[in-house]
């Protein structure tokens, strides 16, 4: 990673334009149950904006593993005009696809950018186990937490935040693979916040210092995990991540991979340096951002912009003239 690259503060606003475009497009499909059409429209809208930003961008993780030949975003593809700084890019036009299709709260659009080579992106497996918390928990969130019983980790987090375990709120995706973890958390006395989607939104809530969510735990997709890492890094939060296999083929690949691919990584090992931007726009309502509001010829969006170098968080409310 080059330490000479300095990203312009104005880059963040360009990224917000990309997430706004995706959210405005995706919002039209909320509750219609047509997930593929929604994703295609939102991804194309985001891609159009990203291609016109003054960066020499490289997409770290694409969607070809999930969408095949229909994917707009392909791993390694170039983004931007090519005339700006060399950067890594992560993009998810719709985080919470099932939420959007069902008209449920919690869907958002997200983009992250960092210096070229700053974002660790493995090719071994599709899923990542992770724990996310706010900055005040950083010293307590040691790598052993990923292997320890949930009650042990919850006790560390509670002590760091000056709370009782019974007052902690833990975000998890509502998946069968998390059944045992949910039972552990409840047995320890903490509250569980289950959501059927929105992994990035959950990590963002857990990583902000003034959120009602204290912790995110569990397993989700690698692209969403790395986007979450950028958000957490920019919010000065804490995170642990480790690749996990979900089938025999991935287990064999993970065993054959270099030791660093099997290691537990901290936030600084997931995303290096301070030149990191994260932007997200709400598609449907969530605890942090309002969803898109369509009002005749106008639409309103709510976005968050985080910059790691300064630690500044901006909430951007915008009105758009729409066709």
C-alpha cells in the first residue's frame, strides 16, 4: 500500500451521490417482491456514478459468485475515470435484498473506498465470522473473543461500556446457523436483535459510539463483512473477522490456504491506514437512516458519510428532482 496517496475530502460526497442513485432506483421496487429487477436497476445506477468519479478504482469483491454472468460488479474491474488516485472500492447497491423485496425496514446502499492495497480481500471462502463494537470496547475486544463462549465476550464488553450484561443489545442475522449463538447470548442475559438481512447496517449500528446496539456477532458474506470493516474503521470502532467455510469445497480450500487466510484479523488488519471513506443511503427505514421518500416530482434521501482520517460523521439529507 502506498503511503503517498492522499484522498481528497470531496471524494466522500461523490460516494454519497453513488449510494443516493442506487437507493433512489431501488426504492421504487420496495415491497414488490422482484429482487432481481431491483438489484439490477440499483447496481446499474450506482455503477454509472462510480465510473465518472475522478479515481483509478479497483473493485475488491464483485458479485459474480452469486449472480454469475448477470453481475454488473465483477471482482477486479476498474471503476472511475482512471485519472485520480489509485484506490480499492467496495460496493453493495442493496444491503438487505430480502428486506427490500418484502417492503421491510433495514435496506440500504453502501460504498467504501480506501488506498490501493489497504483492503484485505481473500478469495478462499464466501463467508466471514465477525464481532463488531464501538471504540470504547476496542481494548477489550481481543482475538480470543471469536473462540470464547458468548458469555465471556459479553462480560468483557459490558465491563468496557460500564453496563450490566443484561442491558446489552446484540445484533445478529436471523439464520439457522446462529441458533446456538442466539441461545448462548440469551442464556447470558443479554438482549438479541434479530434481523433477516442488513449485515452492513447492523455493523454500522454496533460500531457507532452513540448507538442503542452494543455488539454485532455471527457470520455473513465476505463482501458485506469488508464493507462493514470500512464503516467500522471510519467510525473508529472495533472489529474482529475470520473466514469460515460453509461447505466441503470451501473447507478444503481454507485448509490449503496460507495461514494468514485462516487467522483472526483485527480492524487494522482488515482495512489498513486512515485513508478510508464509507457512505450509505437508506432505501427503507432503519434506526440510523430514513428510507427514500417519493413526493411527486421530488424524492428525499438520508445518507451517512464517514471519514476515518478525521473521524467526522456527516448525516446528509437531500432532495432530488426525479423523472
